[in-house]
C-alpha cells in the first residue's frame, strides 16, 4: 500500500519518521522541523489504518511492506516509535538507512494478564480529551489537540491486529544497520533485562529520564538530546 506522507525541509540528507499506534505524521510536529533545521529532508508516513492512509488488513509484516513500498531506500536516518519501531525493524533490511533509531519500540507486547490487551487499546479510540490530558500531563495542549484529531481518524482494528502477538518476544536478533534504542523511563515495552539483551546483541540503548512512552511529546528536549550523535 502506498502511504500518505508529509515532508519538512529540502535538505540533501533524508530522514524517515514512522509514528506509533493511534497517531499519524502530526505526532512529529516538532521533530520534523527540528530535523529539517539540521539539513534533512524529512519524510513522515501515516501507517495504514491511520491518518490519511488507506485501510485494510493489519499485521506487522504489512506495515513493513508498506514502508518499503512508500519510502526511499538509503536514507541517512530512519526513526520509528512504538508500532512504527516494530514496523521499521521488519523493513530495515529493505530500507537500508545509514542509521536507525527505535523509540520505545513495540518489541514485547505484554499479555492481557499484565493489564494490556488489544481490546483495551481499541477502546481508547473513544477516550475523551480529559482522559488524554490526565494520562499525558507533560504534553503541550497542541499535542492533546492532535491526539483527539488522530483518534477520530484511527481505525481501531489496527489494535486488534496485534492479538496474536501479545506476550511474545519480538526483539531483533541483531541490528541490520547501526541502531539506537531510545527508551522511556520506565519502559513498559522494553524492561531493563530486555534492554541489557539488546545491548548484548549490538544495539546502543539510551533512556530519557522521566519520559513516558511517547518520548518526543513528553520531553522534546530530552528526546533530541538523546539522539546526539545519531542525527
């Protein structure tokens, strides 16, 4: 599937941004311009079932196929958050960026017994603004506004498409290209023992102190600082 994309900047270097579940390219409203200021042409997608992209079947392999079909290979940087990190890890051998950043990637989805479940995620589509604000006290009002708008467009069946993956280990065996794993503090998806395993497999791991799952919205300055040497 060809995905909807949004571009910032006209630099000679290319950066790819891939959002997480429930979001779309607008989640990068600060990151995209910041990278453009550093000389990148920044391309952000709307994953299938999100934003202005098409709907269809939902599985990690399909998200990855869409990325390979839509985005240019050989970019200087590819950055994926959460579900976008999972999709990027499955497409990185085809996209072959010079560097990859996985921001709190969805490489381990807790089982329903751990308080997580696709059905619970799907129900979040109807979350009122007050709940979004309460769950994300560090977000700017503009990010709350965007979340309300992206939830309205989001196909909640994308969450149900993860049902077969809950409780499974999706950590890559090794980085395909030089790779940074950026973590929330604490990360519900990559706890310390899995972070250590990733380091042993050749990934660099950095934690953004005090940041929630959507690191770039919780602490934009901390997010950018943790990318030093990678962007």
